[in-house]
C-alpha cells in the first residue's frame, strides 16, 4: 500500500514538473531534416538577469551532451569540424520573477480580533524562470531549418538535470533517421 502511494506521488510530481514547461517548435517545411546526417554543437550565449551567475562552460558542456545524446539516438552523427551539415546553437536566459496576489479581506486567513476583518491579505513568491532557444542552421544554405523555444520554472538554468529535461522535450518531435515503414 505504501509503495503504491509512493509511486503515485512520484508520478504526480513528475507530471506537474513537466506540465510547467512549454515548448514551441518552428521548422522549415520545405526541407526534409532526415536528409542531413552530421551535426556539430557550437557554444551559444547565456544571459542571467539575477544575482545568480551561470557558468557558461558548464552550461555548454551539459547542453552539448544532451543534444548529442538526443540526435545520435535519432541516427545523426556528431562531428567537431566544419564538415557538419547542421550547426546547433542556443541562447539561454535566466531571470528572477515575482508573483503576487491580493486575496482581499479575510483572504483565507482567520482573524484574532475585529480590527483585522477588513484588512487585506496577500501572498508573493519569487522564482527563477529559465528559457532557451535552440537553433539548427544549415551552414551551406545559411538558413535556419529548425528552432525550438522552451521556458520552464527551474531552480537554475545551469542545472544539468533541468537542462536535460528541456532538451529532451525540445527534440521530442525532431525527425528520426530511423523511419518506421508503413505497411
């Protein structure tokens, strides 16, 4: 019973953490992405508008590992030189945001004396919002062929696990070279 309850709680936590993440994909419909076979990951830019500083080298290392894993699982080959048919880059951002709300009189809080009946109640929370834009360009055509934009509430954008989750969600609909043949 306890084990079942624990598994249900874990599943709920995972579902809620994934629900807060949004991903928008833009692609050039005139280009078949499965015709490409090699890619390289270039260092992008990370902007942190908060007191927290992001280590750009660590971020790039985590990003490159995540993208390489996702694309190699789909049949593409990573290369480190200019022979790459696709060049992948990113722009990351981390900003501190604050949510506030006025709950009004008796805002779901009991009062201890009559003078507090009409007093307004409110709440606020401060959190870090992260977003990343992943661009895939064809260097020969000098054209962007695929782009993913994702935003998620995270503790730090430099966190490797959070970044893996974002990259996974972004590449979820990226075409695989291992096409299933219809019968």
